[in-house]
C-alpha cells in the first residue's frame, strides 16, 4: 500500500456489460490533486464506442423495463449492499482522484448506497391512478412508464453522490442509462458500476463512457435513442445542453451553479454560527454547488462572527485526504487554484481585508488555504460569481428587507441559508429567499428522500425524493371500455 498506484484501479469504460480498456484509443491522465502525480490513464470513447453504447442502452432498456419492479428492486438493493461491503476501498479511490478528506469520502459512499436503496424501494411505489368514468363501463387509467434510455453527465466534486442520483433515478424508474462522469474523477463511478455488475444488472442497462465532454454530450443527446437528459454542472454548459435537448423535444433535468447566500440575523449566536459556518463552507474545500458562499451578517454581531470564523478557518489542517489529521484536502485541479488567486486579488484591489488564508499552501498538489475576506461591497467579483472553493466573503447588513433584496439580487437560485432564533424571522426568510433549497439553522439540505434542484439560472427539475423518480417517468392515459 506504500505504492500509491495500488490504491487506484485500472481505468476502463463499461459498454454492454463489457469492460473496455484503452487499447489503441486516445487516453488522458488522471491526477492525484494532493500530489500532482499521475495515478491512472483513462480511455476516451470513439464514435464506434458511443454507437455501441447507444445500441446497448436501447436493448438494455427493453430488458430492464420488462422486469417487475420487485426484480429491479432486488438488483438495486444488492448493488447497494455490495457498495457498503466495499465502502473502505471505494472511499480510498474517491479521495485519491478527488482530494476530499477520507471522512467525507466514507460518508459520500454511504449516502450513495442509501440513494440506491431509496430508489429501489420507491420504484415499487410508482403508482398510477383510476379516474371515475363519465360513461358506465369505461375505466380511465393513468399509468406511469419509464421515459426511455437516459444520457447523464456529472462533474468531479461529488464523484459518487451525483452519479448515484442519476443512475438510481433512471434504474428505479425502469430506464437504461449512459453516464459520462467527469474525466478527472472516473474510478468512483466505475466502482459503483462494478457493484451493479456483481449484483446481476443485465448488460446494457448501465453504460459508462469517457471522452472530450462536448463531443460526447452532443453525440449522445442528438441520438434518437436517448429520451432523457440529466446534467449537473455550470450554467453556460447547462444552457447549451438544454438547447440540444430541446431540438429533440427530450426531457431534461438541469442542476446548475449557485452562489448561496447565508443570512445571519441579529439574534443568532455569532460564535456558534461561525463554527457551524466553517464546517459548512470548507467541506470539500468549498467545492460544492450548495456551499455557503455569501455571508450576510447583521451589523451588531458582524465583528464577533468574522473574528471567530477566521480563527476556526485558520485552524483547519490542510493535507492529503488520506491523512486522518487533515481537516481539508486540496482543490481538484490547478484551474481552481488559479481561480482562488484571482478572487483574492480582486478582493484586495477593492479594499477587502484578508482575515485568514488568501494564498496557496505547499509546493506540491493543489492546496489553497481556507480564506475569510471582510470589508467588501456587493460589486466585488466574489460577491457576484460563484467561487467554488475555500474563499468566504463576510459582509454586514442593517435590516431584513435590505438583506433579502441583496441575497436575491443574483440570477442564481440553488441554495440559501439563514440562522436565527426567531420563528417569525425564520418564516419570513423561508418565504422570501429565492432558492430551490433553503436551510434554516442548518447546512444539511440534501438527503435521498428529499428533492434537490434550483430555480432561476440554477436550473430546473429535481433529483432526489419522489420528484427525482418522476423525472425519469412519463404518464400514459388509457380509457378502457
């Protein structure tokens, strides 16, 4: 185990039940973000590979759809159990390719298994309904059916949970799926696919491909075989994929970027709220689409909050995610480090005060110190653009009406948070904040059984909960005389 490559599996694709190695195909390196060292080589799908995956999904859909919901349930439940048996291994793979600390990786694998469990069970409860007829002897039925083969595309920040939501929703509804995970974090999805193979999933029901993202997505979405698109990623890419889906009148779920405001009311405990903010903000080094990213603190407690926030953030230990002493791992790639440097430089230029952090850490890997910035105006770049990293701006406000307007001023609407001891303030903010997900006195806003999705430019449609299952189903009305 001293050889880092022993912790990381051979990288392949999965098409029609067959593990496809690179061979003569184009390939790309996979890098450990904690060291900057190559840990694997990933094959890129050819056009012939994609055609084969599409045909496999077409055939696999017919087989999977024809099974009873109970039989599908058994396969999915067994895959979840296999994931739990392999949790330590999968978590290690996840940390190697993504960087997050091991405790977070272990939790992510566990939650992903729960997602498969939940959708296995919920697929057995995809009920239709009977509508009373207007004429004697006529029965009106509404029957839910799977939408068809799915194309899904996922980012690198949650290599297990995000693919799991899409795979579980599709399989629970009776669909087949071709998924293209992020090329930077491929092995976690492959390990989940291996669990499904070992659980007895029929060939072609789950296919995993990799390649140049734009090339893969455009080719799959344009195919008449694909009937549903699910994408998690940036707003510009989401808009492009949504337009491609619209050309084929294909259903789409778009979970796009955010810039989550946090409203901390004057009656909140500033020290306790700051300590909670550190756990919420710097989890996965801030690389979370629902990460708290704009901290609006009432002017009466702003100084106390900022002081404790900076102290607790500065006390986090940076290090390799496999080291149990690490409190925060590296960023996923050099692009994120460069982006953090640009956010900090802009903040300094605009008179912001760096309370802690503000720079890279170490000479290897992609580490950036947890950073807290105060003294900014709302026109600072980090107040307008999602940082997707460990930089947190703290600004003050005077009145509730003022902060609501400021919190809602951006085109994003994925998540929002508020901390208060007042039931009245809680109710006001719950109603007023424009977001698909709102956490009051908590940053825990995502579970398998609850819907996850945004409003405004943060996308449309939901994953998770019964809404996530319905996203992969269509309704058929039958009138039987």
